[in-house]
């Protein structure tokens, strides 16, 4: 199946002026860059919030912004953790790989001139920006007002993600260039496409739940009434009925949100590994099936969080089997990455280092997830350190590595300049070491909760180790956060003074975005629509002069080896 409807949405001429062209444009490249700028601001704001939390945990008497003074309370600390989590999950891990890179490169990689619904695309971005403003205002406001603002902000972000999901799905199905059949789609496009479908399904549920919750607060409705959470309930109301309704709506979204963040990263990492291994993706179609399986299984395992909430007695068996089945596509992806790297001519530039770092962190976090499946560990735990370490290692740091790898890879295409490789490699090694120094000790702290099997004296000795380990984690976190300053300096310096890219395809990649100038022109491909003749990963092809063949080259244009 291939379609050629590029003329259905011809690119609009950019409005005059820089601000008008950047802020009011419906062009997919301008909107994609806006998402990336938004994510860059959010990630550094979120890192600052995490530093405040770690320092307050170890040195609670230290005077810190928002956590000391007359206004400090438990609600203020809860607001800080909620603000940090909302920023990192919504504005960074969801927005950057999907809405940022996806908006910019999806049309370029499938040969389209624009997204299917450009005006909806602009509306989605401004809803996301309004969500960031609302989350920040909610953190600074009083608790009652802040809760309302936070719910409104989440609803705005859900609306934007729902629009993006529809836009990505329709664009991939309907606007592919001539010859861009489904088997020829790059794996990045497959990941964005599957993620778009998953986003449409789960963000609509969270949007409905947020609207109902907001209606309870502002309109006096009783979707989730307060008395249902109290010990005294009306006689005609089944115990815990409405809290279970909220839990089901929430976990229906929250479990799948993990895969919303990770699916684009799987596509990005596979794309980078193949490009810098100079080899085709090993078992490429199996990778596509694995991505589909991750999306399908991730959508269906929400009930594993509801075992003690009055569900059907047979439901734990079903959901546990579905949750266990996620290990199969994850193992397939890992085997395909290692198979692509096997006997490859690996180019260890910064982008490839971040991709390999992602594989390492994904393996480590996946192994710790096996331990979390044990009921005795979960019931014995009195600290959330193990879960925090697992979650951050897999969804937080690993996904960030994929985003950074993609940024180093596509920076020449985005801005026509290169990021400095020496500073990039220094930033990678400091961040890679810092991630393990911060989050692996958290796993160990979580396992210390099994110390209740020991005698009192030994238990006291083990408890005495907790404070030094927490101090070590905090110092390592501070150093890792400050290491991100190297990236910021590299980013800003390269943006202004970096080495200019003289050729369209500096990485010798195969996909369509490298067939145009850097940065791409306003109309992407010029007057002629691109035609696709081959798959996305034709590297080391026998009998040709180069070690790669771009997708847009016709058979008679390929230079044969002498």
C-alpha cells in the first residue's frame, strides 16, 4: 500500500518576521523545533527541581528555595515532586521524541510536504505551551488553587497529545510518497506511527478523567466524591466503588504512558545503531512486529495495578500473562540491536555512544524490573528507593540517552552545524557514569528493606549505612546535573559558532531527509515529489561504490563498484 497525496496539504508560505514565522507558523519544521525548545527548557527546570529534592532529603536543615521559610509544609514538598514528575514525563519524555523530532522528521522521512492537519498541529503546540505555564503556576500557587490549575494543565496536555496522535496516524497512512510502501518505512516512522495510535487511545481516557475531576471541583458533580475516600460512607454506596473507578481510569493511562515515552526511543536507537554500524537492521520486520507488540501489550496491562481493588478473581492471571509477555518483544529488540552490532564497522561518535548507552541502561533497568515482579519483594519494601531507581533508569535516563543521541545525529539537519564531538563524548561518559552511580545504589537501598530478617543489633548496623548511601547518591546526582552544563555549553556554542555542514548528508545515511539541504528548504523537496525505490537501511550493499544506497536513488543512478 502506498499513497501519494502530497499536494493535499501544500506548505503555506511562512509569515513575515522571525517571531511570526516561529510562533504562528503551521509548518511542521517550525512546530517541531518549538517542541524541542520547550523540552529543553523543561528538562533543565526539572533537573533543578530534582536537585532541590535530593539536597532536602540529605540535608533537611539547609535553606533552599521553595522548601524553607514560613510557607514550607508537606504540601509544598508534594507540589515539588509532582511538578518535577509532570515536567519530565509530559514535557520532556513525551513531547521531545514524539512531538519534537516526530513533527520535524516524519514528513521528511516519508516524502510528504506537511503534516495532515497543519492548523491542528499548531493548536496542539500552543496547548502544550499553555500546559507548561499552568503546571508552573500550579506549583507556585496555594494548594487548593494549585490542584485545580494542575488538573487543567494536564487536560490541556492530553488534548494536545490527542491531536498529535491523530495527526501522526493520518499523515503516515495517507501522505506517503510514491514508492514508500509499508515495508520501506524507516523504523523511526513505524515507532511514531504506533505511538500516535497509542496516544490517541490513552490520552482520550485521561482527558475524560481530568474533565470529570475538574467538574467535581468546580461544578459540584459527584464522579469521584470526597466521601467515597472516607471511612463513613452512605449505606446505599458500595465500599470503594468510586475510588476504584478513578484508579482504573488513571492506570489505564499511566501504565501505557511508559511505552508512550519508550516507543519512539526504540525506533530512534535502532535507526542510529544501523546507521553507525553500517549494516542493515538485523531482522528488520521482526523489529516492526516487536514495536507493534510493545504498543499492544503496553495498552492492555493496566490491570496489573488493580489486583487488590475488587476486580474479577481471574483477572490477575490474564493481566500477569500480558505483563510477562512484554518481555518477549523487549528481548527481540535487544537481540536485533546486538545482531546489528555483531561484526559491524562501528563508528563510535557521540550519537552512537548514546545509542549504546541506551541499550546498556535498558538491559540494567529491565533486569531490575524482574525483581519487582516478585510479590514478596514488593510486600517487604518499606522504601520506594528500588522502584525509583528502576523507573528512572529505564524511563528517565535511558529515554534521555535516546533523545540526546538523536539530537547529535540530526543537529546538522536542524541547524546546518555540528555539535562538538569532544565535548559530546565528555558529556556522555560523565552522564553514563553518573546514571549508574545515582540509580544503582537506590536499588541497593530498596533491597535493604529485607533486613527485617536479621537481629536487632545487625538491623541497627545496616540502618546506619542508609544515611551515608543517601549522601553519596545526592553528591553523585549533583555532579551529574552539573555535567549537563557541558551539553548546554556545547549546544549553545555550536548553535552560534559551530562547524558548518557543507554537505547534505554528512553521516552518509539513507533516509529521505538527507536528500535535501541542511536545514531543509521551506517546501522540503522542491518542485519535484520524491520517489522511493528501496528500503531504509541498505548499507554495505555488494557491488556498489559507496557502502550505502539512499532510498531516493533509482537503480540506474546507483554507482557500481569497479
